[in-house]
């Protein structure tokens, strides 16, 4: 029996279908059942406490158990647990949150927010907003969506069709027509150049070639994450996003920034787009919007996009109504939690802290890399970091998956009280933004020990 199996009993795997997980593997290696959370720590109810190096799933940005958020949820629950926002009614937390989001993203030019229940739904809304925008703007042939290889935009069929990681897609083909992916500027793994600036230029050119090839008049939008997350924390060269904006502008294509992970501080700026100095047309949020206390997604649009949905027609269901919506859009408890959460993000200056502690942790990991040749690449921006393990550092050959190399390092980290996430042999570190350099040291030292033991 593995260490994990000893900690848990098999009831955890009897009836649950777990996302993205092999049931046979889980029967041997049951998940750790997290029962408690306090700040940057979580516990499993069996006496083990862990430093949360993954912030739940990149989302518990202000940390666990924040009394301010709990209080906001309770106060809202005392007033009203739910009411629909489908237009003939609404609720005040969703209205207040829309104001708040547009204030925070005013420098990016955002003027309206559409709510949903998570990142996939928020991206689905972004895709539909872009498509309907072009119908309303009198260019109904602009329907195609271009995105990046390696992108993760979620699991609903539109978001999945825009995704660029084949293992998530191949079981569900054929996916939606009209979605195309172009090369992502992956500095560590690309066949073109080791010069980041040249790579950023080249990948922007490849996007432009694709737009021209498809016919600019058929392309609705280009969507991308400011830093690719689930694709393995791929930080693009600094020139890439400004060039993307130029390419989109040259061809009238809308730019959608999927800020589900990068939104609200994780990459060291309030937004990932802001870190690159770029104003998108549509911004997509979830996760850090309320640190996961209650599911919530939001899709923001700028004045240009919003204007297309304005009508002189005063009837309730005009063709200019955005024809989309989920029951839980603007859920009052989720929005109340978000308002309290965003106050913490601003008051505690968490984007700046993520930048500072993230840079410290990146430097520590790069130092550790010098002693461990299997640490092929260490990369990151703010508190989103990736460590790609390779069997051969010269050729960058990955480990044979059957070796479970990443899993063995992960188990060592868990035994030492550190939770980080491994996607096969790439480790992702995305802790709460309240992390200190001492917490970063604990992660770095533990990873160092774990890899020494497994090597
Ligand atoms: N977009 C990005 C960049 C993500 O990382 C994720 C989830 O990890 C999603 C969208 C999908 O969000 P959700 O899982 O809330 O549907």
C-alpha cells in the first residue's frame, strides 16, 4: 500500500468519478481528502497539515478561511441566498460587483461585465459575445476563433475547441468547426530559435499568416492566456502580447484575454494583460475573482464591443440582446464573496506581493536547478511557476510516463507537508498570493530534498 493509501480509506474512490484521473491509479493512490484550511495551510483531518503550494487549483488567492469573506457570505445569506439576474429581476451584489470589476479594469477599457459560474462558462460567453458582436456589427461572416497550441480555456465544447492541449480534446472529437490553433512562443521547447524576442516576433507573424490564410473577414477573435497555465506555465516573451494586439488591430480581429488564472494578481500585476501593457477587447475571469469561496466567472467587454449590443429598439427581446445566460449568473453569494475578496487583494497589495515572492521563489528554484540536471526548465511569472523535469537535459527528452517520475517526487513533497501539482513531469506551483519568502523557502527546500531522494 502506498503512503497515500495508508492515509485514506477506499471510500474516497468507491462512487466518485474524479476529473482527469485514472480510476485504477486512484484505487492504489487515493486522493488526499482536504478537510480544513487556514491561510496558506490545509489539513486532511488525519493529522497531516500541508503548505498549499497550489492554492486549491490556482484560485484560493487570498488564502483559506478568510473571516472577511465568510462574513460577507453570511450577511448576504441572511438577506437573500439567490435571485435571478435574467433582466426582469437582478440582485444587488452582482450589480455592485460589475461596478467593481469595471473600476478595476478601467485602465484596460472594460465597461460591462457578464457573469457565469466558472472559467469554462466565462470563456464560452466570451466566444459567443465575439460571434454575436460581429453579427451585430454587420460582418456575420466573422465566426472563426484562433487560439494558441498549449492553451487551456476549459472543458465546455466551445472552450475546449479553443483549447490547444490534445489530451483534453481527443476523446470528444469532432469538436466545433471554425477553431484553429497557432504556435505558442514556448522558449524552452520550439524548433525555431532560442532568442525570446525573435520567437515572440515569429509567433505573432504566424498568427498574422493564419488570419490572412483564413481570410481576415472570417475571423471573429483571437484568444489566449497572458501566461499559459495548465499548458505548463508558458511565459511568452515580453514583445508577444503587444505584437498580438497590433496583429489583431491590423485585421479587425477581437482580442480575448483569458485571465482565469492571471486575473487579480497571480502574475505580479492586477491583470496579466496589464503586465504586458495590452488592452484586450474582452477579458475573462474566474478563480481569483473570489478565491474560490463560491463558484463564479465573469466576462468583461470594452466600449467597442458593448456598443454593438446597444439598441434604439425598446422591446424586451431585441436581436441585440446577448442571447446567452446561466441560472447561476451573478449568484449573490458568489458576488458578495468576490467584493470582499477583491477588497483584500487591493488592501493587501497582493499583486505586488505575488511579483516579489514569485521572483524570489523563481530565483531559488533556478539555483536548485544547477544541482539537478533533470530539472530541464524552471520558469514563471509572479506566483505561477513551472518546473519541467526531463530524462535527458541535452536532448530535453521527457521521462517515460510509466516511470511515474513526477508522481514519486510529488509523494516526497506530500510526505514533507507540501502540496504542489504535477501534470505528469511538469510541476506547477501556484500558491496563495499571501505567500511570504519563508513559505517560498519551504517549497524550494522541500522540492530540492524530494528530487534528491528520487534521483
Ligand atoms: N481558463 C483557464 C486559463 C484555466 O486555467 C481554466 C481552468 O483551469 C479555465 C479557463 C476553466 O475554468 P473552470 O475549470 O472554472 O471551468
